[in-house]
C-alpha cells in the first residue's frame, strides 16, 4: 500500500474542534455554526436522557422488589406440608378466608421470603429487558459521538451527563450498573 493510501485510511486520534464533523452518518454533518450548536444540544439532551433512563430503571427495580416482597400467600392450616413451617413463622398473620367452599378458619397470610433468585415474571422481566436495551442503545450512540474526537461533542456529552445527574441522580443511587 502506498504512503498516501495509508494516510487516508488512518483514524485521527487527537481531539479536533472542526464544526463539520459528521455524527452517526455522513448525512448528519453540520454545515453551519447553528447546525453544529444544534448537534451539540442534541448530544446534551441525549446524555441527559441516559441519566433519566438509569433513574427510571432504578425506580422500577425498587417498585418491582417491593411488589415481590409484599406479594402475599394464603395457606389453609393442615392442607399442606408447608403449613407446619408457616405455623412457626412469627411474622405470619392469622385470619379467615372466604373461598368457594365457604369460610376457611385458621389460615395464615405470609409474605414471600426475600433473597435468592426472583422467579421469572413477564410483567417485570419484559419491561426490564426493554429498558436495559434502550439504555444500551443510547449509551452506544453517546460512545460513537465521543469517538468522533470532536471537542464540542465530547463536552456536550459530559455536560448532559452532569445536568442529568443533577436532575435525577438521587433516584438512580440504588442501580449498581451505573457507568
């Protein structure tokens, strides 16, 4: 390969401040100062959106965990081998249960034990997978913007991360997957 061909194929590994750096596709190449500013504002908003998505996922995870902890089971005394264990549970509440067969006496309402692996639930696992996929997609778009090595794009992503964290960061504290 000649010297000129290798130069045209090499990737610039230094920051640049050109205002005509393409973003995501050649068709998204700012052609004016206003277009460049608009692209930077878009990246700022996209980075803020990522922080919002992290916070939304953390809030959803907290709600799903609370719902799983508060899920209650009713056991009629003497009807299963599990009844003996539940009878010994000091946290179980006794009461009566009205069923199709009439009133059942001596039942206990117990909460699900927490810890371990939570069972698969469509109402939880599908939204979790969708949120995680959207978060990954937005993260990769921001990564591609930073990889252009354009200072304005880089600073816009950082500014959006900062502002987004200021706005909703307190909600995302419980999410262990924050980057």
